[in-house]
């Protein structure tokens, strides 16, 4: 790991916030995908049956 000196706190917190945002975005995307899949299955079941 490179020596960050007096900027270590700032840089590491920026990495932490970035990782947290990535996790939140992935989870939100997975949730939206599941919701859309359920809606699609509902519409297709009405169409077919």
C-alpha cells in the first residue's frame, strides 16, 4: 500500500464510501430485478391462462 501521509484518512474514507455505494447499488439492482421478474411472471400468467 502506498504511503498516503496526511491524506490517508481522506483517501481511505473515500474508498470506504465508494465501496458502500457500490454494495447499495448492487443490492438495489438485484431487488429491482426480482420485482420486475415477479411482475413479468404475473403478466405472462394472465396472458397464457
